């Protein structure tokens, strides 16, 4: 497992956390939510730069979640 695989796993977990927050309408502060989405964007950029095999899958999952806002 290389470093980008760890970024991939972390990104997937963060997207899943964001999904739960939105589905359950949890009361999360705007600052915390901004930090989470910023970290997801940052992770996706790393995966894109390294042409990680799961980049597009995670990007689509994240975009679908953002479209539901």
C-alpha cells in the first residue's frame, strides 16, 4: 500500500461521514463542515495528480452528494 492509497481510504471515509451528516441532518457547525469539505477537495486533488485508479469513482460520489444539497 502506498501513500496515495491511504489518501484514497481517508477520502472515502470523509465522504461517507459527510453523507451521514447530510442524511441524518446532524447539527454540525459551518466551520467544521467547511474544514471537512476542504479536506475532501484536497484529497481528491492529490488522487487526481497521482492518477489514482479510484479518483473518478470518489469524485463522482462526492459530486453526487454535493448535487443533493
